[in-house]
C-alpha cells in the first residue's frame, strides 16, 4: 500500500498561524489587535484561520499592531515552509540583522 504525500500547507494558513501565535504569546485578544490595526474583527479572525488572503497593507497594519516587523513574520513563515519541504533552515542571519524569536 502506497502512502500519499502530505499536502503542502497553504501560505495563507501558515501566515495566519504565525500571526495567531504571536498574538496569543502576547496575551492579546483578537479585538485588541483588530482595533489597533484598524481591521475588522471578523476579517482578522479569517486571516488568522487561513481563510482569507491578506494584502501587504493589511499585513503591515497587523504586524505593526503586534509590534513585530513584517519581515520577521514572513521569515517565520518561510522557515516553516522550507522545513515542510525538507530543507534545512540556516541558523544564521546576515550581518546587521537582529534575530527575533517568535514561536516554535
């Protein structure tokens, strides 16, 4: 019997999971972040659940409300996707880039 390969996770699902993890790690509610980001509560919830694609402007508003640079969130998502595809993720960053630990 052949095993079927696992489906590649959707980018929007991984992005939402990272955003949700950061928000929860900060002990913040959807309402708090949605108000600060000026995004509707329902839309933010759908983004976190991977049901909606977020524009770059929306992502910037959300990450700004979370106090996390957008590039850190995108890096975490990129690393997750690389690991899923069996790639090794380098532990080092280019000179001058400050590492940020998000979630594991």
